[in-house]
């Protein structure tokens, strides 16, 4: 009988103590993926004062939390002496993102532009 109670208690304890990132969702979480072969020294996304820094080639940044965000955003990437821009004029017809985890997959292109692929996690 003691073994059964111990097993039930252990199973209950494990099920209560296990959490994942969705359990403590506190906003719109967006990270950056660098699709280029060079480091992004700084990535500024409209809607936040914080910036993503030192995003290595082919890697992801940490998540930043936004109060409001959309599938697209104005973005500036600084890599060495080069600057790349994606300018969004307005969000007419766009729906703000809900709470969750998202990725802006970025490719800095010749001519100073940025290609953005939006991914829902």
C-alpha cells in the first residue's frame, strides 16, 4: 500500500512541477533568426526600445516581449559598417498578434533591404 501511495504522490508531484514556456506566457514573444553568413551587430524592431544584439550567422536571438506587434515590422539591421532596412508604412488591415512565440526570420540583401519571413512557433 505504501508503494502505491508513494507512486501516486510522485506522479502528482511531477505533473504539477513540470512547466513549459507556454505556461507563463506574459506577452508577444518575438525572436530574430539571422539567415545570413555574417553577424548582425544590432537589430532594431519598431515597437520596442530594446534591441537584439550580436545575433550570429544562422542563429536565433533570445525572445523580446512586446505589448503589441504584427506579422511585419519596420526593422533596421546593423552589421559592421553596413545598414539594412525594412520600412513598413502602416498596418491598415493587419490584426495584432496574440500572446505567443514568434520568429522574424531575416535575410539582409544586397541594396540594403531586408527579406522577412514570419514564423509562428
